[in-house]
């Protein structure tokens, strides 16, 4: 089975979600970087709010690394002036990412190169437990979320939010850009999703993150990632049945 290419995009984390992916050993980080250099994997250096240079890693020591300069001098200059750079590459088909306070001019094998100091830690982002499956907009699956009011005597306010993706561990919800209720670390009980031909999923959701994105027609939304809390066996059976159906439908479309 062939593996899909890993996208060189920045992976966003909130509230120490990335702890399980952190590598702090300089020896291990150097080994990963040397393998990236040997394999000739592309490296994206992001700077200045979404700009990036696509380059390659030349070599690494336990103190830092050298990268090929970009083909366009103006871009190179802007990168060198940036006070925050995010490195994204691939190691054995797993995304590698870290943030650095900047890039310096240097040389490698008598050629001009970029130099970046070894970070305090890097992320090797390998998700082993769950694979996210997109929910087609035509399915019209929504999550009904009871939001408790400030006054305990009032009834909960029911929020109906479209579900955009689902996995064995949680769901992604499509919200407005200025979403101010479904915030990280908040927990919502008795949330319901009516799944056609499957049944009603009743779950407790913990909000983990919120990421803004812009659609092709230039409208900004927020994807709110939620984690299932203590999913019972009956609900898990319904969930897996639905995920299997989505994956089968996706394979047919492809």
C-alpha cells in the first residue's frame, strides 16, 4: 500500500497538545536532521505570517543545521530579517516541525547557506491512534451541544453545529471566525449527533483547539477540534460503523 505524501504545512497545537510529539535529545534531533538531509527531503521555512521558502537540508551538528539558500534574494533577505521561523519537513513519512527565533547567513562546504541553531525541542508528529475522516457537506451531520447559561436556573441553550470530520477520538466542528463559546478546555455533556441509517451518538466533548481557515470564496471560518470523553462501548460501535461507511463511500468516489 502506497503512503500519501505528507503536507508541508504548519501543524497547530494548543495548551501543550504537542507534548507527546516532543523530542528534546540533541543527539536524536541531529540524527533525524541528518536523515532528512541524506534523503533529500524538502524543507519549508515559514516566516512573516504565512510566507515560506522551499529548500533542502545540507547537514547538521548537535548545535545547529545548514540549509540551502532560496533562489530569490529578496525572499532570502526577508527570511533573514524575520524573528520567528518555523521549520517543516518529513522524516520517514512523519512530519517534523520546530520553531526558531531566526536564521543566519553562513557557509557550508564553501557555499553560501542558511544556519539555524538547534531548537530546545522538535516535534515528530506521528498520530498512531486515530485517522480523521471528512464528513461530506451533503450528509448534513450536525452536533447538538447543550451550552449551560450563566444563570443556573435557566435552561441550557442548544447549539447546532455542522460536523466536518470525525475519528475514533473526536470530531471537527465548523464554526464562525469569532466563535467564543466552544473554547479550548471547555467540556460539554450530552451532545447529540443524528447519523442517518446508523443512530444517535450521545457523547461528552472536550474542546481541544480552534484553527481559522479561509474558503476559496474568501470567507473565514474556524474548525473547532473536540475530543470524545469516556466514550462508552455502545456509542463506540455506532461511531465505528459510521466511520467505516464514510471510508467506504470515499473509496468509491476516488
